[in-house]
C-alpha cells in the first residue's frame, strides 16, 4: 500500500512539475525552436531561430541531418493574415515566400477558421499540391510537453486533421497541431509525409 501511495505521489509531482508557457512572451528575436524530425529512417533536429517578428516574420533554419542544410525564410505581412499554403520542404539559402505561403506559423485567418464556426479550413499542406479540408474535431486543447530554457513546461495545442467528405478524419492521417495563442500560432507537431514535434525552446 505504501508503495502504491509513493508511486502516486511521484506521478502527481511529475505532472505538477510541468508549468504552462506563454509563447507570446517567450518567442521573440533570438529565440530558438528545436523540433525533432522523423523522415523515413532518419531522425534529426530542425532548428528555427527567430530573427524578426515585425513588420515581416523572418527566421533562420538548420537541419542537423547528414546534409546539414540551412537557410533563411522571410514571410510577408499579408501572408501572416491570410496565407493558406504551407512551405514544408526546405532548400538551402534565403527564400522569400509569397503572400499566400507560410512556414512554421499559420495565418490569422487559418487560426480563426480552425477555432471558430465550422472549425475547418481549406489548406495546401505542401506547395504544388491540391488543398485539403483540415478541421479541428476536439473541443478541448491537449498539452504538449516541451523544455524551455532547461525547465519543464507545457504548451496547449489544437489538432487539425485531414477530413473526408463525411467530415471525419481521413485514412491517411495527415495532421498538424498548433498553439492556442492567436498572437503566436506556431505549428507544434505535424505528420505530412514526415513527422516533426517541438521539443525545446531556448531564449538564452
């Protein structure tokens, strides 16, 4: 009985040890977002370093796989409001995305569409692909555990799944999760021919 109580106490402490992070105050120029990537048999990190949030969102990126590629992505202000195409396959060097394309972030209109009304939007999950109907089917957000400056934290996330004609999740299970912050709607996890998950944030 004492062992059971001890284990339950440890479990309670481990749950309580994760505090909730406010992304709007944490993500600023200089912040690093570190994602774990699984692409086929490869596992490596995708590192985003924020350079600017306004007037245009700009970040440097680095892949730690065998190719060790890197580059810079620049978004436009209109894209941050209404873009509905995701740029997910990176090529080295500087890339300025058009007014309809975003990466790592989702647009204000996409966030609103996924959190209000029908809670669904039409999105191109990759450039040069047809749009998919993506929708949030769960009312309550879940929590993703991350490390922020060495401390255990959680981030609330909604999951947007590929929906079929009956508005049920499609068989191929393409999805992404995004932070519940309307002012900092970053993508936290994604399964889309690969899998990524935010695991760490560094501001120091």
